[in-house]
C-alpha cells in the first residue's frame, strides 16, 4: 500500500474513532468501542436510530409542514382573506432563498420535538420613508437548537433587568451572535417547568428509548450471527488458555456469522457441541418491543395506527384516531405557533386592524371524492358557501353567476316563522277565541219585482180611476 495512503487512512480512522486494534497500523482512540468497553463504558446510541422515535418525529414534523399558513382579516362583514404583503409572503411563499415553507416548518418542528425548543431568527431592517419609516422582516432563518443558549439578564447589563437574550453559536465558524427576544420566534414543547424552555421527549424517556435501542441492537447481533444461538462445548480433560482460545476461534470460524448459515461444523473426536435453544417467544421479546413502541408514541401524542400498529384498529376507528390526533396533539402545537407568529411578525397597527395568520388545518381531513362532493353540495344548498367558492376548492374556474348565495324556496328567515298560518293579520289561534257567527241563509234564486218599474195591474187600476173621474 502507498505510504501516503496508509497515513491518510490512519488519520481518517483516528478522527472517526474507528477501532483498528490488531490490524496493521491500527490505532485506538477515546471513542473506540474496545477502549470504552475496557473502561466499563458503552458508546451512547443516537436516539434517532430507534425506529419508533424516528417515526414519531417524522409524523409530527410532516403534519405541521403540510398545513399552509393563511393570511386573514376580521372585518364588519366577517372574516376575509387579506391581500398579501411583503411579510406575509415570507410565511406563504418563501421564508428565505434556500427553503420552501414546507421544508422550513418541517425543520422547525423537527428541532422542537428532538431538542425541546425551536428558534427562528427574523432578520429585520428599518425602511425609511418620507415621514418616519417602518421595520420590515426581510427573511426567516432556522437556528439549530443545539447551538442556541438562553441568557437571562438578571443584572441589567444589556438593556434591562430580567430580559431574555438568545446566544447563537455558528457551528461552522464558531462566531457568536446575540439576539433580542423581538428578533427570535421561540417554539417549545409542552414539557416545561419554567415556561421559558421546553424539555425534549428523549430526555424524559431516556431509559425507555435506550431500552428500545438495545432491543434493536440485540436483533442486529442475531442477524450478524446468522440467527444462531450460543452453544456449549463438552470435552474431557483440561486445556490451557491458549488451547481454549484456539478451539473457540476454530468453532466460531465455521459456525458463527451469516456466511456460515447451513454449513457443517466439524467437531473433534471426544467433544460434543450442544446449542442453547433460546426462543424469543419464550421471553416475550416482540410483545415487550411492541409495548415499548406504544409508550414512546404515547409520549409524543402519536396514535397506534400512525406507527403501523393496526392490531386494534379498523377503517372507522382509524378515522376517529386521526380526529383524536388533531384534537389531543396537533391543536396545542398549532395554537402555540399561531400565537407566536401573530405576536412577533405583526405590528400593533396590523393587530388592531384585525389581521392575523392561521394554519389551514382542513388539509388534515381531506376525504375521498364522493364525500367531498357531498360536503360541497350541502354547503352550497344550505347557503353556507357560494358556488364559486365550492369550485375553487376543486381547483375549477369561477362560473358566471356563481358569486351569489343559493337557498331553497321553502327556507324562510327566522323572523317570518309561522307566516304561512297568518290570515287577515290574525293568527289562527286568535280567530278561534271569537264566537262563531251563524251563516246567513241564502234565499232561492227567484226573480223579484223591481219596485222602480210599474206593474201591469197597477197601470190598469190607474186607467179606471181616471175614467171614473171623468
């Protein structure tokens, strides 16, 4: 081997802490597993390597990231979607030149759950105008939680007694930056005893997560040994340590590891190799592993079906668990984010005018096409939404005449309830209180003599009287 290549490998292995003891040119460092074992120590495993812990982090971060942020305003006519501003575009379109809103909030939530706290730096600039000016947020940056420390100024050295300051150490350059609370959005977990910093789940459930990691390491060791258990070697006589080591090494060479699975092990004459039959089912290994996974998921507020445990779930039960996950877990997270964003990213004037940011949690309850069409149909028919509003939810263009509310003709205002029973300004109940009047009897339809026209008999009598008078 090239001497320079050998030297480079030695330096790289020393830096990584790779144990090369016994190999040519090998070194032992303080991070070498053999050195740690000789000192009675074990190298701590990463918590993210535990599958249940990683699944919970992934579920919570992606759930928040998939909900878009909307910009609304409360007016006299109700809540309306407000016109976008330069600041609102940071939350809805691009927080910084390198991240989309989905990646940005996924990173923030990942830091919050893993470290207990998440920090977002708001780079601001004073924009001068003809009369005065305004402070505008230029972009948003996620600060790694393990590189941020909170300092309480209890002596008033900086700018007041009891104020909080955030000290960020750049992991690449080592430079430190101090930020005021008005420049940093701080999101924390619900596990907090002082209300300033949150505690991570990995710290609270350290033993549980460590046990889950140990169980996975045990499974890995079984796979590496070819799923072969330990064995006892019976022989007659005594062997010194050198002979014992050589005998064990020869048996392990033929019978240990996945590469020797199914091969025949040569046993010397007079010796007997008896494998130890240890079954995982006898120790309830998988039941304990499942119980540990449920404990970790419960600490995060994640439901069993979200970690692929469908032993006690059905299709209808899964929908209820999704709703329970939103109410029991995500509702607290969303409310905390909205409160911090509305307080730190909006001016007092904007807050007084009714502007606010809100996560669109309805994306968590997207259903099949049939249920969605039924929901929109009932909303339009019930005068809850206009036709064009329903079309926009289906990504369809607006239709002419679709910006009006439609209602069934049988539906009337509440103030006109019972109007169909009104008669002559009185209700039916008022009419029943009055005594009934007898109906007028109608005479038969016969011709009555007209008193204005003289009758024939009357004319004859008049003629006789006239003759007698003559």
